[in-house]
C-alpha cells in the first residue's frame, strides 16, 4: 500500500536528502479503511426523516434520530464518507478557525461562550459515541497548540490564551511547543482529540443500521420539495418525509442567497513518514494566513505526520494546484526529515462572518441545512448532527439563534467578505462567461490535461486522457452558469462561484450542482 519508488535528490527544498519520488495520490483515511457497501435506492418509499449525505453531519444526525425512534433513510450520492469526511485531517477540536479574541469582539462574550460550549460539546459527543457504540477508530484525547514561528506573534498568542481562559477553556501560553523545529511559543489547549474519521463513520453506520436506519449509496438526489410531506426526488425513485436534512457540505440545488454567504476553498495535505525523533504529539495550527495544520496517525506501516495548508479559493484562475502540492511539500520538507507517503486535497466552505450556518433552510419549513464549517468540519459536523435532530424532534435548541442560516452580520469584516464573494461571482458570470477563449482543438491539449478552448465560436472544456481519448464538455456550471476551471493536480473541473466540482468527464463530484457538465 505504501510502496513508493526511490528517486534522486529532494526536489522540494534543496535539503540534499534522497527522495522517494511519489506520494500516493489518496487520503490516508480512504486507503486504510473499508466501510460496508449499501445498495442504491429502489423505488418510492416513505420515512420520517431523509438525510441527504453520508458524511459526519448526516450520520451523526441519523444516529440521533433513529435512537429517538424515527424512521430514517440516509441517501448518499457516492459512498459513505467519500464525499468530504474522508478528505479531512480529522482534528477534533473546540478551537475553531476564528480566533477567540475576534469572537469576543465580533459576537460578545455570551455568544462567544456559546460557540466554545457547542464546539466543546461536539468533542464530548464524539467521545461518547466512541464509548457507547464501542467504535474502534483510534480515538485519543490530545492537547492542541496554536503556535508561531515568528517572535512578533508572541503578544497575539498571549492575548489568545487570555481570551480562551475568559471563555472557560483550559488554555495557557507556553514557551514549550513540542514540535521538532523552532517555534516562538504557543497556546496550549487541553482536551482536544483525534481519530480515524472513516473508522468512526464505520461505527456510526453500524449503530444506525442496527437501530433500523437505512442507508442508500450511489443515489443522487435531484430535487427537494418542501411540504407535508417533503418530496425528495432521486435518480432511483421518490421519497416522502416529514423532514429533510441536507448534510451535503453546502446545500444542493439553487439556494443562491445561502450559497453566496460561504466561499469554497481548497486546502492541500501531505502525510510524511517521519524520522524516529520527529514526534508531533497533538494537534497544531500556526498563525500564518492561510494557516498550516499538523497531527499524526499511525498506520500498520508506521507513524505518519499529516500536514496541511496552502489554501486558495476553489477554481481561482491564478492558483496552480500542482504548485500548491509542491509548496506544502517544501514547507514540510524544511521542518521534517521524513518522506511524503500520501497527498490529497480537501474543500472547505468559509462563512462570511466566521460561524457556520446550521438550521432551517431559508424559505423552507421542513428542510434543514448545515454549511460553512471552515476548517472545523469534524467539530461543526458533529454540532450540526446534534442540533438538527433536536430542531426536528423538539422544535428548538439552545444554539439555534447563534447558527441560524438566515442571520445577517453587520460587522465590517463580514460585509467586506460578502461583497468580495458577490463580486467574484458577478465577475465570472459577466466577464469570464463571455470572455473569448483561445481558438483551438483537441490537438492543442496535452494528454492527461484539460483546457477551455474556443471552437466554432463556442467555449468548450476539452479533456484528453493519457491514451488520447477526448471528452468535450460545456464549461458552463449547471448550478448557476459560471465557467469552470481546470484543476491540473486532481484532474477535475472546479467551479469558482459556489464550489461545485466535476470529474474530467463531467460527472458531479461535489455540489451544489446536481447535474453533470453537458457533453458536447
Ligand atoms: Fe454555482 Fe457553479 S457552483 S455556478
């Protein structure tokens, strides 16, 4: 599984060490877990609740609902865990991307406290699920550290420790950050955790099915109608349900108001086999923008240090995904002696005001959504998995006002981000869509690459595989009409507007789009 060819000298940071050439293009979680398979939906059926999406949000919610006696179906477009959860780095943390100092300034002490309470409750919920359902997923409590490699960040870190303490977290400034390279102190947070995310999902799946819940894989939802009952149309039949949870990372179908309050970002990960002295005992995040994040995981072949960063907006024209992989490897290579064994990327949705949106979907009465987790997918996926069942079962939850999808933030930072997001979308729709592409044909595309070219006056997204087979597609995203961009590392077409992603042949990988790129 981890057999990589030996190569020449290190190409990442000129450190002079011998390099094993190829990191496996796969998430370590997907490579080291095997989940049970479930059949696609067959025909029409009726449930109390239909959960769309078999990741951490959907499965956590489904388990809560079946435990409460509800008849539940989980509908997954591909395989359980393989949408987004299988590509996280699975930091289980009550320390969210927004600094506690900023949370206090932006939201005030009561709301900031509620954020800390809810994210801490998510860590506790995962721990409880692991114990209650005897889930073997290498769950372990570890400390977390926010650290810096710059001396001038010391006062920021000291202030962050004070802000965290004000919110009741077990946090303290420390000079002693246990990383195998020089740092200038950090904030140590107790009681964080880590696990193997797909082994955890395996345990949730077992608990859901034992309690009578049904899971359907390879079943894409194509429409959701609110009502009594709600009607959920899929490729393989229609479902009726009293309530629907869209646990799809960002809501599928057109919810443009909601979808413009989050921006899709790509983040890059490399897993390195460290030298014996290179311990990384915990979760680590630095103060860079975008920040780097670290943790370890031990496979049957030995320990891995998993490092992520180099985030950029999905589909950004100036970003080169291959270079992003190279930069995260360079960054890691300068700090660890080990060899890259795996590399993968993930997509996150950044909310404009720093908090996720979890609750009833705008203008719907029985359809719930959860999105905008930023880099805290495991934490907020679990928060949503706790909150949404409570809203369905009891009509209320203590955190519902905080995470309400219809909230409007009047802070300057949130307004600025929302304007930037709207500007990027309009620029694509009005300029990119009608900008002329270079004239050309399939002969102008290198095997294994994709390119948007102008043919007979129309823009065509052309992909040529390694054997010379050509696929010609419309580059117009079926979600809302933006022009997709070629991702040269993942071999995908990515939409810069709301984060839809498509295979080189045009099939949907991630929504909000529910239809494939049109074949030309
Ligand atoms: Fe909205 Fe492409 S994802 S237009």
